[in-house]
C-alpha cells in the first residue's frame, strides 16, 4: 500500500487544528494518533513519525511541552536536544577553587535540560500555547479555512435557489460575495496582505523608547 508523506505546511495546519480542538494532549502517542486521524479525513493514508510531529509542533510554537524524565548516569552532554533537535547551550558555574565548570546543558527552545545525571525524556504532555496572539501561519490558516467555508456555503446557496424565482436575483448577490475571496482587491486578499504586512513589522519591544514630552 502506498502512503503519502505530509508536507511541513500540512502538518503545521493539522497540528494547529488538533491543539485547537484539544487543550491538552497527555502523550506523544496520543498526539500522533490525533494528527494521523485528522490527516486521513481526506480518505488517504499518511506516514509520519512521532519525532517529526513533535519537533514541528515545538519549533512552530504550536504547543507548550512538559517533560517527565527517567534519570541515568550521564557519560557526556548532548550537543543537540533529543526532544526538538535544536542546539543545547552550556550552563557554567565557578567552583570553590576558581575553576569554571559546565554543570548542565539546556535546550535553547524547549524545556529539556541535562545535568550530572542524564535526563532521558520518558513522557511528554502537550498543551495549547497560552498566548493572546496568533502567529502569521495560524492567522493565514484561519483565513483560508474561512474562505473554504464561505465557498461551500455559496455552493449550497446556489443549490437551494436553483430552479426557483429567486435564482436570478440571488445569483448577483452570490457573485458579489464570491468576489470577496476571488478578486485581487477583494476582502480576503486585502486581509491576507495586511496579515503578511503586519508580520514584517518590528515588535514593539524592539523599537526605541520615546519621551512623552518630546513626542509630537
């Protein structure tokens, strides 16, 4: 049997949908099951590993992850995080005799860290991010979903009035609504442009401070 390999963009959209529907997913296996179930709604079978789902979910900020560890004796500190495949950074400490020594390493992206005893990830819990804003990818995903739903609604509306006295009158209104997301200067196109434009702006905390007295 032939399997499809989902693109990263597809996985981002599917993981976002899964976490939108589930505030907390209590294991890696459960997250993988939910993602595959959502993928296969189109009737096709997909092949995707737990590790790929986990790393995309973390790196695209689609989840917050907590980790339960199994401790073993450590032989050496890892350079790459075993959870999300990002760089590990050393945590240094000064000893009593004045030497500087590495006491642990911490991932630069996710909560994983390892010290004198090696922490092996045993179980993950994934939670919907606690934030008051959406990423550009999330906003575009919702916009595309809205366009798809509107397109389906207009198709159903055409079927509802087909063959009735309302068909001619309704067609003009339906066509006007359809142009909202098909025209180059339509509502959906302009919203997309605004989302992309806003994503390129500097965050407010990177802008220089201005004096209220001198601000004109």
